[in-house]
C-alpha cells in the first residue's frame, strides 16, 4: 500500500453521526419555537467554522454561540447511543493498524470527548495521535494539522486525509497531501461534487483507493513536439515504467495521438488524448487539454493558427541569441528536431551542443526562459482562447505548471477566475518542480475556486534527462483516483 500515514476526520467519517447532529440542531430550534430543518437544509448550510451554519438558520439576536455550543454538546451526549461507527470503520481501522500504517484523528471535538468516544467504539488502539480541539466552538483544524504535520517530518506523498467536508479538503490542501471525501457525512455528495472534490460513497470505496497502487501521468511529450521518443516509443516506455494510464500532451499538436492510441490499445495501457497549448495572458501560460477529440474543427483551427507564429517566435529567439554572440540558427534547430516542429528545448539542445551552456535547464534559466534576454513573447493565442478550444473539443482544461507563470498568488487567483469563466476545470496540482510551499498554496487556491487537479511529470525523455515519466525527479506520485475524478466530471466510465 502506498500510504503509510492516514489522517482521519472523526465526525461524519469514522462515526456516522449526521442524524445525531441534525437532531441536536432541531432540538435547539424547537426550544426557540422555530421550525425544524431537513437533512437537505443541513447539507446546504453546514460549514466551518460552525458559527456560519447558525447564521443561516437563526436571526442575529438569537446568535449566542457560546450558549448554542454548550447546549449542542449536552444534546449530543444525550443522543450518543443513537450514534455508531460508519459501516466498515472498525474492520478497516484495525486492518490498517495491523499492517503498520500510522493513523491519526484530526477532529473539531474537544480532545477529552473524542478520546471518550474512540474508547467507547473500541478503536483507540488504532491511532498514534488524536488531534482534538481546545474548545467547543468547532473552529478550523488547519493550524493544528500543520503544526503536527511539521513535527512528523514525513513525505507528503506518503500521506492522505479521509474526511467528509470541504473543510477537510481545505485541511488536506494546506498540508499538500491527497484527500478523499465520503458522501455520507456532514455535507453530502451534491455540495462536494459541485466543488470538484473526489467523493466516494463508503469506507469500502475508501479501502479500494488506499490499496490501489496504480499511478498515472497527464503531462508528456513526444517527437511530435519537443520530446525525443516517438508516440509509439513513449507508450511502450510508459507501460514499461509501470504506469496504468497516461496522456500525450504535445505542444500545440495532436499529430501523435493516433499512433499513441493504437499502440496503447495494443499494449493494454489506458491512454488519454491531450494537448498543451502555448498561450499568453499578460504572462506565458500553458493550458493542458485532456480527453480531447483530436479531430474537432475548432481545435484544429486553433492549432493551425499557431503554426506560423511558432516558427516566427523560434526564429526571433535564434536572432536574439545571435545578437548575444551565439551562433544559433533556426535551420540547425530544425535539424535537431527532426521534423517541422521546433521548440525552445530544441534550441536549448543546440546551445548545449555548441558549448554555450552545460545543460538545457541552464539555457532556460539564463537565456530563453520567461523574462530572459533571448525570450520571445507569445501573443498569437490567449489562454482564454486555449481553454475555449479545449472545451469545444470535449476536453477538460487545466492551467499547467503555475510556478512558471511568474505570478504572485493574488495574480494567479485573478488569472484563474478569468480562465474559469471561460471553462477552465482545474490546475496541475502535481508537478515535479513545485516546492512544498507551492504545493500547499496552489492546492488551497484550487479548493477556494472549486477547481480540480491534474498533474504530470512534463516528460520529454532526453530533452529533460532529470525528469522521469510518472515520477518526475523521484518524488512525484499521482494516484489513479485523480483520473477517476476527471471521469466523474465528464460522466464517463
């Protein structure tokens, strides 16, 4: 099993106490002479901090939250015998404990109350640590989780959070770890799926995910753009590397999709047709399209529009390099590319071959990357146009490698809001060059805007020898449920 550290939410995840919570709320409303709420009402209004929930159902002059909280906990204790473990919780928790998996509870309950309930249900031995609250106000769990996670000093890829609310997703994103939500808890499937959260129906489904070691990669390149493996070779390399599914996302091209799809069908690896559009939106932006129809007319017209502009841009880069004293021509780069497509990676390879830089990475960092002296601006295709072309082709659209935009978080949020209005589905939440801080920041931003995750290695074979398919620099791991979440959004099997 991949995950060696599991963070569990308690209420609504390990214990099935939604009925108890609803009864406590209606007991309070009855005492105030007000009408009870339904389960749908509860799902609609519940939030963290919980005081926001009461603002929805009570007028301001009745919002004595200290008294409400005290009475709620009294009523909850009175109804506790009506509350039990979620189906399958006892067996799964003990199974994971026997396997040596480290398990922790992060709960809004007061620590003493949580410990009492855990003992009552016979599961206290399963947990290394209970992260309980200091008061009854059901406030955010994020700060407690972050402090404890830092103390653990573990690899983010080894951890997952299982919960039932958007606040649990928010907590997982703050830690930069994977998250799966259950639909039987305190917010229900409809709200969770509206926010593109990966949601399952039961702990049996959670167990399947925990024991599913399949990995995927949604960002790779072939010789049809600036990779060095043919589409057929790339498929076989992905299969040999242990991937269960992968996407071909060549720059501004779908030329390799037919060959890759046929080879994938022959070898038995799941294949996702894709593209990576090079676009501009006041900065360089790349938009990944997945599950596209490569024969879509709008998509093909957009690609055709870029062909001439790409050549112009690459020639401009070569011209600037010559002005910097480097003997670099477009014809030489085209020869290295071995076809009609020339990208910056081909120019960088030529620069290395001629001794102007030691590595391709150095070429980008010193000369041809965004804002560097030989960089040429992209202005033929806006990111909005790229998103619309992908959606017209039936695909999902994602903003790629957010760290390369040069934008602050505030600027990224503004960009993402603009792209979301055009149909953007998500961001690359997994990428080998993200720092730990960027992982947390970008995922938190995605959760705030109800965007889902894609991710990938950005594999180019020999063009980026330090990047390996599926694993990046060695610590990238994209679980199969990320792909399943995309399929859920598209409503496909």
